[in-house]
C-alpha cells in the first residue's frame, strides 16, 4: 500500500521589514559567526524555501540583515536557524534576528499553535531562555556542524 502525502504550503501575510526570501537575495553577501562552520549563505537558502520549510528575511533598504528558517510541523513551527548578517554594522542596533523570532511567534499564535520548538547551540541557550524558551531534552552532538545542540520549547499559552 502506498500513501501519498500532499503538502499545502501556507501563505503568510508579512509586512516589511519581514518578508520571504526571494531569488534576487541570492547575490547578496551574508557573513556571521556560523559562516566558517556551516557556510550557509543566501544563495544556498533560496531553493530551500519550499514545501514545509520557510525562509524569512529582515530586509532593510533591499539589504538582508538576517534570516530565519523554520519548518511547519503541522501542529507547531520548528525554528531551524536564525542568523544575523555581520556585513551590516547597523544590524546590532536593529536586532533583526529577534524581530524574526517574534514574527514567528506571532504567526504561531495566529495558527493556534501552543508551542514553538528549536535546537540551540550552547552559546544561545541563555538568549532563548530570556525569551521564554526552556530546555526540554538532552543535548546531543550534531556532527555536520561539529556543535552540541539542546532541544528547547516555548509554550505560547
């Protein structure tokens, strides 16, 4: 017996500076602390904005200041990656990564989801805890990026 799963991609109503990644973003340079580890840039991300994976960017004057990737897990969103572009010094003042996280939390509430999940690197656990996320599992080694990851969750109710 073969089961075919049909996925219906959601359309989000976003307002600038938050928007979905576009093909035209691929040519922009994007550098941050994780670049030497994962080498993920905007050109790499563009084709992955499909099916149940979404990629939002924080756009300031046609410059991508940060991106956030997440998965639609049907009953909640899983924040996969959020990174700030260190090519633009003003990103430190704008906190575009936090703005993207808050947008995802708002979209989760609008979808009547009770939680958001993520896996944090050790350096970011405190940041997520300050935003209401709690550790909900054992840390594990992720060999692709040579880092430890800790499962976290935020209850939205």
